[in-house]
């Protein structure tokens, strides 16, 4: 009887422990998860992004090949290093109590040393209190992906930056970033080297990646947005064209990386935002939305290798 009671008690405690850990991937897996400070989290590590395959890439991760896991980079201390581990098909981690903002990149590796070039997949962890807002009848988050706030000039209000078609975020500081020049690279290379910026005056990828972020109207495994959100659809973001600087779309400034990435440009004067559409008949360019300081919204085409901001759109 004592043994039975002890077993039942152990099971109850285990149940409480499991219930206390929030599964970020419960409704949808993704490449980015929004979190709060002082909480225990888990998410599935056996699926790439949301699992919607594209560009001939498999969305399945063989966890038997995983030999290491680490925090690749971190803005502010938001993750308890000792809490990070792979358990079954889940990655477990705890955010630091009192942490209020920051970004981190978690990666699983094919070697114990977690060497550059050996990353199997990586996930962006975004500590934020972002909320939805309506703009011209379209729902967006109220800030850029990776941003800490919504006020122009605030530290971290710009968010992170992405080369078009990649899921890996780059920080404004460029700290810890490697630069690869001159050659187009594969998606396998981009995945294995999440801190490498592929600098080219054109497109960074060695294939036509038209359906990288959106395939048949659906978000794909390469989309960098959290569950329930996607890189804006080109037709939907056109509602902003006549709205100028309203609703925070200038608050990120204009930041991009060029052939020799050297940091932010024209901060506070303009804003560039990727859409999920590759420019028709121009494999080296993708459509973006930008706003000049005079408040006029326009649609342009920028080289795929540039890194621009993303304002996540809520999936309809």
C-alpha cells in the first residue's frame, strides 16, 4: 500500500511538473516563439518550422543525429543556460525571472562541440509583450519581429533583420556575425551556418526560391514568424500604401545590410519591410514595402541578399 501511494504521489508530482511547462508548439510549430520572463517552456524539435515543405527540402528532423544543443547568441540574458536541453522530441528551457525583453537563437547540432557549419536547425526565441493591431483591415503585430517596443528611437525598437527567404535572424549590432562573400549558397549552408551573412549584390541562394516563405498561399517551414503569424502577403500589405507613417511602420527606421554589411542605415528616416513575394521575372529581387520620412508608402523590389525588417501579419 505504501508503495502504491508513493507511486501515485510520484505520478501526481510529475503531472504537476509537466503542466507547469508551457508547450509553445501545442497549436503550431514555428521557427520563432514569443515568451515571457520567469517561465518554463518546451517546443517540438523534430519538425522544421511549421512543417510545410517547400523548395524540395524535408521538414523532418532526425533527432538521432543531434549531438549538441546551445544558445547560439542572446540579446540580454533571457534564457537560463542550465535549463536548456533536448528531452525526447522536445527542447526544454526556462526564461530568467525578471527578464522583460530580448532575443535569442537556440540551435541543435550534429557534433557535441556545436561547431559552425554543423547546425541542424535553429529557433528564434523572442521575449516580448507584442499584441495584435488592425491596420487598414489587416491584422499585424504592433511591432517588428524581434523588436522590444514600438516607440521610434527606443533601444531595440528596430527588431531583427532577415535576408529574404531565410529563417535566421540577424541583430542590428552584427555582433558574432560572420560574412561570406561572392558566392551563392544553398539552403543547407544557410541552415548549417545561422550566424553567417551571405553577402552578394543580388540573391544569396543558389536556386529560384520563389516559394521560400509562401507556397500555394500558405506559410512554409522557412517562414521566420511565430505561430499564428507569417511574413506579410504582398496583396495585403498594399493596404499600407496610402497610410503613410501610421501605426508604427516608420518606427523601425530603415535598416539593411548591403554587399559589405556594416550596420544600420537611415535610421528614423525610412522603413523597409519584406513581403513573402519574390519579384516576378526577377529571381534576384523580392517585393518589399517602404516608407520615406515624408509619409508616402511605396512598394519596391530589393535584392534577396539584403536583410530587412519583418512586421508579422496574423494568419487569416
